[in-house]
C-alpha cells in the first residue's frame, strides 16, 4: 500500500512522540518516502537526529534556517505529499488546526495540503474529554480530516483512560485500509494459481515441468497492489511474494484441484496461470525404484482438468482467465481452449517467441477475449505483463 507514497509525518510536543520513531521506521520499511516535520516543542521529547536517521531525510522544524539562508517552502511540501499524518497530534495543535492558526511550519503545511490529512490525538484523559477538544475534533472531521482514534490505557499522568496515541502498528493498519479503499480492485477477491505440479513416480522422482511460477506470482502481486484480496495457490517453487497475499502451497494436481474448488466459490476473479500436469502415475511406488536393465514403463492416467471444472461452475459476474502455452497452431489451440473451458479471456504465449515461456524474466503475450477480440503485446518483463493482464481484468469487472 505504501510503495512510492510520499508521506509527511507531523510530530507535535507530546510524550507520545517517542512512538514516532517506530512509525517512521514502519513507513519507510513499507516503501514510503517520509518527510518528518516537527514542532519546536516536539524536539524536547525526541531529537530530530533520530527521526532524520530513520527517515533518511533532514527533519524540518522552522520556516527559515538563518545559518544557511534556506527557506522551507510549505506550499511545495503541501503539494508534494500523498498524505499528511500528524501523530502525535496534541490538544494545542488540534485547536490551531480547527481554527486556522498558522504559527509554525507544520500548521502552514496543513493549511496548504491538497492530500488527505490524518490525525492521531495524544493527550491526557480530561483534555481529550474536554468539550473544547471534542468540538475541535468534530470541526476537523467536518473539514474532511480523518481521525485515528486514541486508545485506552495507562497515561503519562498516571491516570487510566482514553487519550493515548494509537500504536504505530495500528496507525499503519489504519492507513493501509484507507489507501486500499481508493484502489481499483478494492473489495474484490482474486484467486491466482502459479508454478508447476509434481506427480510422484516414487518417493524421490516425479513428473513435472519447467514452470518457475514467476508469471503467476507477478500477477498475484499486481492484483494485491491494485487493492484486491488475493489468494495464491502455488505449486513447488522458490518464488516469494512482494505483496501481502494469502498463499496456499500444494504439490500435486489433485491438491491444486482441491484448493481451487475450496477457494473458487468466493472469488470474483480467478486467473489460472499454473502449469498443471495433464497426467499422473496410476500406481506410484512406495519405495525408490532401482535401476534395472531394459526399459521402465510407467502407466499414466489423466488428471482432472481444473480449468474446465471451474469453468463449469462459473457463476454470473465471476471472471475466469486461463493461459495457453503453445508450440504450434497457437491461436487455433488457444481459441479452442477459450471456448471449451468457458473462459472470459485467455492469455496466449508461444515457445516460438524469443524471451517467452518458462523460467525467464520476460514474456510475450496475446490476449483473446470471449468475443475473439485479440490484443497482442510486445515482449515485456513479467511484472509488466502482469500489469497488462490485471488491467484487462479491472476493465471487465467494473
């Protein structure tokens, strides 16, 4: 949610300012570009050096730095930010924000900001419950500012009650949820399959394929970045997710079928990019098969066609996408698969195209929809290909 986001963190004069160090660290770790703005009183509770070290940016306190002659442009900062987060927000700062006071750099940025403004109050119980504070918070919310409610617990005064600033992890979760709401696939449940399946011959050997899982993992990551709730069913692979996804590991085609049927029921979108084995040994040996003279014959049986099974169960409004990796008669085979398995569109790639197929970091695809409209893309990285596929889904699911 935070990758590449520009966030201004305003820190006010409260004992809760010590939490700002962890808050900065969590934001930076999540990929955000963080600029810390402190009030002068805040510097009495935590040093600018601490927050500058964690944010990897100089902390700004004043409009003007006499020693260097440098001016901190509050208007540019207000336009720069994707979000302004004030945490901790003291009673004093809340009162000034609510009434348009502008006697420090943070308040000037607040009045100039074009982005969403979040505030996490921190103060003693009686200050938080005072009618003036209640009125100021209500006024700020009426302006469109977003309250991150304080928690209940032991306060610096020794009292116990409401008023302590939300914990940094809670603030991160709150912001993530807010940012996710604005993404194009927010609220959508997406099921993605990736990687190969391994069909056991004996305890040490299997029938498999060369799929690395890179394409499926890239698709799952892109869906998650677009706000979807993603379940990724993966065969054996060394790939890891960059985004938060619910990963289910399987080995065989039968295990993948079971996991798909369980999770397909609630999915709005299903993208089947796994390379599932078409055949599996009829009678796998419980012991390692020893090498002998002559040939070894292994009887194989067909696996259940997972994509066709899901296509038969597809409900109205549900989107099902398949892949076709072909070596000959590419379009003809892809269209046959598209119709036979009741797909909304199919992603065709050919092993005859240089840079396409398994293991590599690039792919070249053609998307064919159920009306047989065809869109051919240039050779791209698999991350870029994933973006094209997910964008097509986003267009169809609206």
